[in-house]
């Protein structure tokens, strides 16, 4: 705090970086956007939007995936779930990166705030990560997804394995 000598008022100097990053709130706006696109333009356009989003947003990660391999994906996922403050099991099995979650932090947050996840919510995983892996030596599979809470098992592996 700094005190203004003339007025006696205290001023606080803060920057956005001083605040805790609340990635969870991103999911609420993304869910609303997905609902709008689907209702107004159809599910095919929603899929196209998610592909374009993934291509743009994940471009740096895609480059790291090409040069650093699955370690880049592991680091990214660990960082995201740490920010989410969400427990997740990320491990290597048979040269594949496996992600096992008992629920989805985004779906949990959406419901916590009184909303319902759109029926296409799974696409925030499947379409986004499949698009991310395009043009890399890796592919993405989802072994299962529970729509009631988003529990899932995701696998990133080298193509052809």
C-alpha cells in the first residue's frame, strides 16, 4: 500500500499476475459458447469451431509435441490440473501417456455454478485433443467417458502402436 500524503488515502498496486489464475471459470463461458453455437448453427459447426480453437490455441503445444514428444503433453496436463486443483493420475503405460480422472473439473465447476454441461461437452476432450495431435507422431483416444461427471481414461500414444 502507498498512502497519499495529501488525502491520507491508501492505494494498492496490483497486477493481474498477482491474482490466482482461475482456469475453472473458463469452462463456464466455454460451455455457454458451445451451447450457443450448437443451438444457432448446429453440431457440425460446433465441431468446426472446436477444431479451429484447438489449432490456434494449442499451436505452441503441437510444436512442442513434435519436438519433445509426450513429455510436452505430460507437462501441459500436469500444469492445467494443478491450476484446476484437481486430482488426476497421469502416467506412462506401454509407451503411452495415460490420463485417468474420477471426474471433470470443468463439468464440476459448471454444475457448481448452477448450469448444466452441454451434451457435446465430451468434444472439449475428443475434438480438441484429436485436432492437437493432427500432424504429429501421436494420436489421442478416449477409452471411456462418464457423462454424469466426466470421469474418463484418455490415452496419448505414438501412431500405429
